[in-house]
C-alpha cells in the first residue's frame, strides 16, 4: 500500500512538471521576439502647406545615404507633414514627389539633406 501511495504522490508532482516542460518546448519559440534595432539618431520633420495641396494625393519622400541604405515615407498631402526616423547622421539624397494610385509620380524634386542634429525641420514647397 505504501508503494501505491508513493507512486500516486509522485505522479501528482511529476506530471505537471513534464506537461510544463513539453508546453515550453513546443511553444517557446512563439514568444521569442527578435532584438529591436538601435533607436534612430535623428528625426526629419518635413512640413508643407496643406492648403496648397489641391486634389487629394500623397507626398512621398525617398532618401538614400552614401552607403546605399534607403528610407521611404509617405503621408496624405492634406496632413501637412511627414516624419522620418534617420538611422545615422550624414548626407542623405533622394527625391520628393506627389503620388496618386495608378499614376506616375508628379512634381518630382531632387533633395539633399545634411543631417547633423537630432531633430531637423525641413520646410518644403507643397508637391502637387
């Protein structure tokens, strides 16, 4: 009788431990999150006059650094601004343009930004 009581007691202790171990083996990979990228060094705030937008469209900013890293952002023109997180200081080149779905870009303008401080406010002429 003593052996039966002991095995019953061990099953009460061991089975939840085994079940927990099996659960974490099967589903542990689901909770593993990738490491976050380093925070951006700078932020560019592009602003334009939303009253000069005309028909509804989006304003797109495409930037590329000397190493070839690209950064793209867009916002509705009526919003009047766009914020881009810049990974590092330096010279960024690219273009800004107005864009509508299923139409080619218009009002394309080349840009060159020198990012040398944490927050750069950039006033642009409204792309139409």
